[in-house]
C-alpha cells in the first residue's frame, strides 16, 4: 500500500471527503468529484486521492453505517416476512445475518479428518459399531440381489 493511501487526512481533508459522500447520498444533488473539488478549491484528482485513501474509505463506511442504521429494523422485518413466505434465498440470508448456523467446516478440515480416520483404522482396526454397520449394508445389498 502506498504512503498516500495510509496517511491520515487532516481535518479539512476529512470535511471534504464527508461533504462528497453526503452530497452523493442526497439523490437530488448527486454531485460529481469535480463539482465538490471546485467548491473546496482543490483539483478533482486531489479529492479523488483523499476519497480513495484508507482514511477516506473509513469515513465513507462510517457515513454509510450511520445513514443505514434507521432502516435496519424495516429491512429485517421485510426479510423475515419473505423468509416466512417460503423464499429459500431469504431464509438463507436471514440465517446468515442472525448467525443461526455455525460456519461450515473448511475443505482442509474435512480432508484432515478423513485421513485421520483412515490412519486410526489402519492402526486400531474397525470398531464393533463400524463392523455392524458394514454387515448391515452387506445384508441389504445381498437381499436386493436376491430380489432381482
């Protein structure tokens, strides 16, 4: 990351960035970077540097978070209604937002578990429970072949 992107913005630069993002939230204004930059007496390129800096992006995120706080309850109620009406997409999204399901195991965890299980079988042999399961599966298979 370049030094420009890491540098904290001065108070004036922060006000410029906030002005730009707030004016763009107002749909009736939707000001361009050039318009806002002219108003502050800087070039569009300079304002763009401030906006795209790490600090500028932090400011943007703070502003958007503040602006959307009041719609969150309405959003959840609409999402809930759609989920309860049977929409799978909305059910999944609601479950993710409310963290109802633990994170899925990664492919590496699953692969490691399988390898560990195989190593245990090679060292310790099959458990009584595993042998019973295998016998039951073989019995089912044999019965199906007799029927055919």
